[in-house]
């Protein structure tokens, strides 16, 4: 785990939304400096495109109406997944070089093998666009 605020590993046993949670987040933020603080701020500001999230959810739910609340939840889960992928890939790749798509795919496969990513029982690999 990263130990950043909002990371479940850093706030175990703390009631969500309670004063203890806020104090824990503030204490952790106070320890961040330089690059770590910039990375955290970037993560907090980032979001996935609402139109793309809506399109994805509609495809999965066979065109059922998609509420704003559902988009927020799915977007949050997707953001956490992307954060896990990047963090894991950075740990493996080391350095500040840009990550390659292959590194991200490798990390995703590792997370699948560890059971850290849940897939549908009928999950099949999509056909490649190019052969």
C-alpha cells in the first residue's frame, strides 16, 4: 500500500467520515513533501471522462439508464485501479522513465494472478484489433 490518505491500509479501524479519519488524513498529508505531495495532488485532481464512463456502463448494463451516482462510483473504482496499476508498474520499472503499455499489461496480469482484480466468471479476452 502507498500509505497515502484514502488508502485503506493506512486507516484501518477508523470509522469513515469520523474525526479520527480526518485527523489521520491530515497527519499523513503533513508528512508528504516535494514529489510525493505533487503526485498526491495530481491524483486527487484527476478523473476519468464522464462520457467514456457512461458509455462503458451502458455497454455492460445492456443500455440501462445510468445515473450520476453510478458514474461517480464506477469512476472512483476505475481511478483506484489505474492508481494501483501505475504504482505497481513504477515499483517494478524503477526510475522516472515513462511506463510502456507492455509494462501496464504485465502488471495487470500480475494483479489478476494475485486475485487483486475481480473479473466476471464469463470474462473472456477481447479479440485484438490487429493481427
